[in-house]
């Protein structure tokens, strides 16, 4: 029987953005090779970036998949790994729409293949909406065969109960936020930022207080991005335009809103759900950005508290790392999402690493594989051994679908010995 695995990115995520890849390319080979060793013939079936599927008035289509030659394996099964590119900051329903289109393109209603979803961050809410009993997207009921054929859902670092950082983002002026993102994704050097600060400050000052976008959207973006060498047709330009046009996820991820979302979602009883919780406290190597985000991401949610930490999870984490996982001073976060917000059922794995470490965007150490280093540095010492162990566990979970749904069961804990001797 065929297994199709959908990789679903989180808020502000993408498949490819210029030379950047959201899910580290090694994930494909790790899943492929480990599933093959478990008796699954593996074919990687990757989708290129979906352009403007969710823009009003635009008709998008899922691109034709590109197949990588299969890897010989024991057994008759096979697996496809499908990358999904929802609207980066779109509302959960808009993102779930892109996921639905990807499923409809890759799987056939009368087929027998099993569907699996491996999601990161907000992608977990996308998958939960898609699979919720009675889900309606774009005014139409999600086909029941999708739920019936779904084998498992693994959420990684998912803000099931919201993220205070969403409220912080909403308090910022949208053009300011998009301009800041432009600096991050283009890797601008500090000297260049200083040189351009005057021109950009003038533009930002003119935008403060505006609601929405001016009619001339292309001109608006050309103004803020021109000094960075980014123009229409560039992948970064298109990405930022998508964020500027549809940023409903920031509203969806406010803890106040997630209470309503969770009360409306009805998980199918016969689908296996497992959660990977990421956690990282700032060390001496943590950069200022991580320290700032960590502080605000673990802020109490007031009238909308997170669930209590299951006893088995708390004991496993403390036993393996010495770190306490709870409330108050023991509230933990991965720098973006509070750990307790990531818990919505059975926690199968706790990874001691920050929000981006777990998808391969971590600071490279001597001897580690090459690739882009993370701009979010926690000092967790999450590296290649931890990354590979995590994704092999995910592959095993896709095959085994652990029978226990007890939230108090003890998860495995993946932590660097360099962090916790």
C-alpha cells in the first residue's frame, strides 16, 4: 500500500524562497532512507512553490509533481513525500485550502494510498482543520475520503493554543513588519542597513497609521524593497507581497482566537496524532533576537491558559535534561511557541532545540553538514545528530502509529549531550 507524506510549513513558511528551503533537503533523504529500511519503497514526489493560490481573483493550480527515482527497499509498499506551500501568513482556512488542493492533486478519491501529514508550527492547525469532522473549506465540505485514508498526523512545534507573539506582531505596523522581514530574508549586512536607514525610515514614517495597503500595491512594495535590490518577479518580492495581502494567521494565532478554533475542531477518532514539542532556554550563546522572542513567547496567556503539562512528559524532560517544564518560572518555550501551547494530545517526542532547529535551520558546528545557518540562535547545541534522530523517530512514528493515546505516556527526549552533560 502506498503512503503519501505531506510536509506542511508554518507561519511565514514556504517551500523554496530563492536559495532557501524551509524543510531542510536532508529531511527528504532521512525519511526516504528510513522508510525504505522499514520495508517501504520510497519515491520523493515534490511540489514546487504554489504561487498566489489564495490571492483574491487569482486562479492558481498545483504544479505538476517531479518524481525522483525510487530507492529499492524490502516490501511492496511505497511512499511519496509532498511539499506543500500555503499562503505564508494567510488565515488558517486559506492555508488549509492550499493543503486540500495539494492532497487532491496528489491522491485520487478511489485510490488506496494512505495519507500522512508531518507539519511544522502553524501547519499543524492547517492539517487539523482539513481533517476535522464536518470541515468546510471555501463553502464546500472536505471530501470524507481524505479523512478515511489518513493514517497519521505529526505536529512539530505547533501553536495549538495560540502564541502571544501573534499579538505582538499585530501591535506592529504592517509595512514596518514586512520591511523588517525583507532584511531578514535577504540577509542584509549591518553596514548596508545603516546606509539605507534614512531612506527607509522616511518611507516607514509615511506608512505609520495606515490600515491595509494603498491601491498601487506594486508601487508600495517597490518603494520599500527597491533599495534592497528586490523587484517584481523576484521570489522574495512575491513572498512578501503574499504576506502583505493576506496576514490573517496573525489574528488566528492569538490565544483568544485559538480557544474558539479548538472548540470548533473535531478530530477524527481513527487518525493517529502525535506531537513533537520543541523547547530551548537561552544560553550564553543565544543571540538577542532569540532572547527577546523567548521572553515574549512564554508570557502567560491571562484568561486563556494553556493546558497543564502531562505528568509523564514533565518527568521525562526533567529526567533527561534537568529542565523543569511547567508554569510560572518553569514556563518553557522554543523561542516562538510556548511548550504547553504545543500540547494537544499525546506528546511522542520532546526535542531540546528552538523553533527552527527542528526543521534543519540550526547553527552549524564543526563536522555538521553544510547548509544555511539559523538566524534564531538559542545555544541549545541542537545539531546534526539530534536532527537526524528526530526525523528518524518521525519516520518510525509514521509506520508504527504508536497504539497508546495516553497523554501521560512518557515521550522520548532528544537533547544534545553538549547542552546537558
